C-alpha cells in the first residue's frame, strides 16, 4: 500500500508540474531513467540543474528527485528566485537541507548565500553539493539551527526532509541531536539579505521572532516561506505568522514564471494558481522590474 501511494503521489506530481505538462513524455522518461539507473548503479550521480548548476543525487534522495524529473521541484518559487536574484545580492536559505535553493541562488544566479542546516549528515551533503559547483566562495554554510535566541536545542535527525526541532513526545526513532541555534539578526547586522527562504517544519514563528531587525532592512525585498500548518506542532497558527510578516510591510503574491507576472495572492488563489510555498514581497514595483528584465532560465531543455 505504501509503494502504491508513493507512486500515485509521484505520478500526480509528474502529470501536473508546469514543466512536465509541456512535455510529459520527457518527464516520465527522466523518472524511468532515474529509477532504473539509481538501482543499477547504487551510488551517487552528478545531475544537471538549472543554468549549468549541478547536484549530487543518490538512491533515495527524496529532496532532489523532483528536480531530476521536472527540472525545478518547487517550480514557481525556484523560478522566482532565479529571475529575481543577481550577482552581489545576498540570499538566506533557512532550512537548506541538501542545498537545492542554495545552489540555484549561488551556482546558478551568482548571488551570495548564507545557508542554515542543523543536521550534520544533511549538512555534509549540502557541502558536497556546494563543492561540486565550485561555489565555496559564494556560500557561507552554517551547520546550525535558527530560532528566536542564541541557545542549543534538540532536533530530530531521522525524518529525512522533514527534520525539525524535537518535541518531548518524539520517539527515539526520530534520532534526537543537540544543535546550536542562532538568530538571523546576528547575521544580518553585517550581511543583510535581499531574499530569504524559510522551510523549518513549523518553527517559523521562532525564526521570524529572531529576525525582527533583519525584516526591517530596506535591502530585504522578499521571503519564500513554507506555511503548511506545521506551526500547529509548536502551538502557532498560519494566520498569526502571516500577520507578523504583513505588519513588517510585506504582502503575499503569486509568481508566474512564464509570463513573469506577480499577482496578489488572493487573486491567484481564486484562479487556483498558487505555488508550493508563500511568496511575500515589498517594493513590488522594484521586484516586478527585476524579474521582467532577467535572463532566461535554462532547465531540462526549456528557456523560461
């Protein structure tokens, strides 16, 4: 039953992804080649990414297979990042995992990145991906968590792409690790970001609380935030998180990479055209001009 459910989920992803809809045969071909090749080789393989970037994929690489099949797993958000960022910009990747967004920001777009990944085994894969792109000069990788104060916390380590701050109720199977935690404000005092991505499995409120000065920097124009009701794990509500962000001058938008159009989120939602995460922007005229003038993204045979 688990295998059938997994295949159905993958099939739905392949058939509905904006790029695979333009060439489902090519997407399914990449899927089959990976499934067969990964089993035959049984070892890591260097795969092409967007704009000449690369990443290391290994069998069971849950966080990367969407990029293998469809080019950009989280298409709208990743394409926005590539169209928006420029050389000299600073990107914060909070909850970097193995580095998909970090690689797009630095290896593909040429921006500087400060990335945060608390789990040592995952951090090692992130570093390997940075090195295979020769991007060490652009990436400041931090093997720490992010929160609302400088401290140490326990994190899960055996939950793959959904590792998070551990709860007292987590079983030993979750693999608790003690991890150093710092605030974003302790980094932005010297290196303020242009764009932030936050994917912390429900710990968004604490991350944002420790980023009050960061959010006030005029250089910061946008945030990509995963809001999937995970905050309830820690007693927080999505509406409260969004209100906190809005109070600091940001508004939610949806981005269409094909037309390069930004639409207020409420309108996009009515048209069923929303992305995987939520994009918050301020100074939208500046952002719109930037994305409209960006060079095309080259990914899985498309130029977007």
